[in-house]
C-alpha cells in the first residue's frame, strides 16, 4: 500500500517517473532532439494533411495504419513488405508492445549496460524479469561475455542498442549475428539513432532475411525532427508483426499522427538534409573535447558522451547556470550533450571551458 492507501503494485513502490528535466533555458542539449525544425514547405503540407484528416475525426483511424506502414517499408528498403513493418506512438510504445508479446511473467529480458535507461521500466511495466550484462571499457559488447549471459539466463528478449544511448556506440553486425544465432528468444536491435551513423557503419536491417526472430526498431523523433509527433516503428518477420497486433490497443495511432508521418516520409530528403551538418558538428565536437583533455566515447549518434569528471553533477549545474542544459548519465563521471546548431555548440564549448576553469 502507498502512503495514501492505494493498492500499488509492490514493484512500483518508491519508483519515480522517467523524464529529463524540462527547463526553459537558452540552449537545450539534453534530449537528443534534432535542432532543426521541419522546413516551411513540409509544414505547409503537414498543415494541409492535418486539415484534411480533421474533416473525418468523427471516425476512428485506420487501426492497422496500412498506408503509413507501406511508406515506412519503402523508406527502409531492403525488400521489406508492409506486413513486415509495424508502427506505434514512439519507439517506446513499440518496445512495450514487444515486451507484452514476448516478455511477461515468468519470462526474462536482457541487455548490456550502460544503455537506454527506459529498458528496466519496460520490463517492470510488463512484469518481465530482467538481467543486465556489462559493456566493455570502450562501451562495446564482448561476444563471449554476451553469450555467457545468454547461456546463464536464457532470456526471452535480448535488447541490443546500436548506436547505444547514452554512449553513442554502434555494434558490428558480427556481434548481432552471434547473439541471434545463440538464442531462441527475440533479439531487438534498437536503432533509434541509425540515420546519424558514420559512413560504412551498417544497419541490422541487412540481417533480417537470415534471422526470423530479429527485430529492428526505429523512430521518426530524431533524424526526421518529429519528436512531437510520436512515431516509432519496427521491421521484422510478418509473424512478429502479427504477434504485436494481439497486444496493441485499438486505434493506437491517431489519424493526425499517421497523416503527419506520411507527409514527413514524402519529404524525407528535405527533413534529412541536415544530417551531414549534424554529423560534422558531432565529429568536430569529439575532436575538440579530446584536444581539451576530456574522455569522449566514439559516437554514431546525434550526441556525445564525455567526462570523466570527479563531480559530473557540479559540471552539469555549472553549465545550467550559464544557460546550457545537458544530460547527466547513470554512469558516474560522465555527461551527455546533444548536437545542436553550430551556434549552440559554440555556446556549449565556451560554457564548458568556463566551468572547468573554475
């Protein structure tokens, strides 16, 4: 029972909601958002699509989001069919649905920390037991260590994050294949930041034809600059998608969300046009931080994890006092900064130098 007498589930007692601080500061570099809003031509088409959809809001949306899923399949390529793609309200809902379908009481999920801090909440919310292995010093995953964890725990769901959050580390496909070959469970490769990868870094989409229990999740929140629209999706075998239809809520994607996402996909070239700029800013920041003596994790995402600070919280507060919001991580001594505009990155670097100089 809670202090007010509510019959709360025991595993939720004392828990706090997930969420980064939403503070009104000049430079927000904490939630890995794309700093460039949709261009006017895209906004105009989105407005028209929303207006058209509004005329039928008295009716429920297409609960299968068939047209949207077809557009997503075309965007991903790799010969994917509409039956192999699923969409939901952000990749977080996609993950919850995967845990509902393949996790649950008496089942186990596994991942490798440090990684996305929501994974334990997905497991907890679905009454799934979870175990966490450790990443290497360079934040990769040692294959032998991973396979030993699989042998010991026999997880039903394995989460591999590539590029990883908060480190930015991408996994070689050989690691994904080794895990997929070694387990009878579902292997989920979380590729929320896939579009920011450096040239030559592959996607696990290439492996889908060979591994029927492999799932690749994506989002339109980051590269597509649609964080406010809430659209996540996955690619997998049609049987996996069919399983998710058993647990999804009716009409879980609104007509407006589907309309906006379809317009965004039709303008993918325009919306993804800033990716080269963001990659260049990221790589420039990594070089600059290392030249200043900071430890920096290699990144294939739109953020950079840096440290090691004796008191990372004090550095975080010092930056905030100067109007720059970055993210504290669960890894002691490390902070994470989202790549912003060139002007924002200059402000961040100047503020950081002031803080460490003190």
